[in-house]
């Protein structure tokens, strides 16, 4: 299939592009490089031997999106493009709502015009809000604690309503947990702008000497070591879930939701200690007060993805930590 990847030069999008090529599909990337780098296209070609076609556009721009759809005959869309920093979303909520919702509406309108009916959406475990119990199952109540999360949940509702109104539309909503790691080649990985918001790139930048020490926010949670527990998934496993999802969408109509996680919770100190062990490094860290809004535990029940999509995570925490450092140590300044 020819698959449009919006935001396809980003962390998850680039790894998905590689896995789509490996599976025999033809990915086309649309990206405005707001939070990614054109060098990614060269790296994808280096890994796969195939250079994906690129449209440097903002997918909120309906006319540019229409021009792209006129030039290509897409079979499916995987929608990664969007602003994604929780803290920034609280400071700039209108920017987040405008960008993240407009892009989905634009894509749905243009897809309808051109008869493209398969849509995979990059959602998030943030739509579960503050969980009352774990593991999280797809049918549990939803609710959000920040504008970023609300844009994900609102987009899920928009896509569900669009599918209800159009019998031809097939939508797969993938609720990601915490993607880390990098391609085993070390040629593509996570390259955040500025100081990282997420745990693993912060650890790797401390290891590389770019940051002085890691802050561990809270050691008094009701968990085995007092630090917060999350479901960390290797980005390559996550990418492979998208390949399964477009195959699933092509065969069925309607909406399906899948948690994409390992089903295992790891604490912050689990991540730090595993990273130090597998890479033979020392990561200095300091315990700091809890951050407002953080929860003690959040991890997936990924049974549905295994039973219906035929997908499950295969890579270990050791793999995640080793591949993250392989990327960072070989690309100290990311793609720059």
C-alpha cells in the first residue's frame, strides 16, 4: 500500500517509515520539520536503501494537502503530526487545540474528497487521565489533565464520529504508552528540541555530558522503590504495531482502539539502573519533589492488540537502554 505519514520525519514516524518499507509498503512523508530534521530522510534511505518521497508541508494547510493527494494515490494515512509537549500545551493551549485538531479535520476532509478510507491515529495513554486502577484496558473511562491529552481525546471522538457517518471509513486508534529506544543501527532516534521533556533522552544526554544530572521527581510513591512506574516500549516495536494497524484497517470498517505497550511497568529507577548496567555508565541523579499531575503507576493491558492485531512487544528493557545509548553516543548533537 501507499501510505501517507504525516509527521513522518519525527521520532515514531521515522521508525514506522523504516518498518513500512521493510514490510513492502510505499511510505510518503509529509512534515513541516517543526520538531524534526530533514536529515532523517537521508538516514531512512541509508537504513533501507529506499528514499521515501517527501512533501515539506503543514498538514493544517488544506490546499497543500489537496495538491499532495492529487499527485499521489494513497491507500492509507497514518497521522503522527502534532505538537506534543505537555507543559507547553498548558502554556499555549490555543496553539495546541488549533494545530492538533485542525490537522485531523483537514486530513479527513481531503481523504473524503479523494476516496481514501483507511486512517491510523497516533493517540496516547494520556487519554486515560488519572487511572484509578492498573493495568489500563481500552474500555476504561477516559479524561485528561492537560490540553495535549485533550487534543488526543478530542481527535479520537472526531474520528469515531466521522466513521459513524461514513460506512467506508476505517479508523484504528493506537494509544501509545512510553516509547523509548532507537533503531539498532544507531542512525535514527529521538532528537528533542532543547532540554528533553522525557526520561530516556534526558538520561542519554546526562550520559553524554550534555546535562549535569537527572532529576527524579518523587521517591515516595506507593511503588516498589518509591519512584513513578510507567510502561516503556521500544520504538521499533511501536513502529511495527502501525504496520499491523494499516493491514487491519484495510480489511475492516469502523473504529478500533488498541493499547500499544508492553504490559509491564518499570519505575524510574528501574530505567536508570538498567541503563547504567547494560551500558557500563554512571548516571548522577537527584531526588526532587513530585511534579503536579504525575501519577504513581500507569501501564497497559495489551491483550487486545495481541489477540486482534496479532502484535506484541518483543524487545526488552535492556534493548531499549542499549539502543538509546547507541543512538545518543553516535549522534551527540542529534541530527545536527
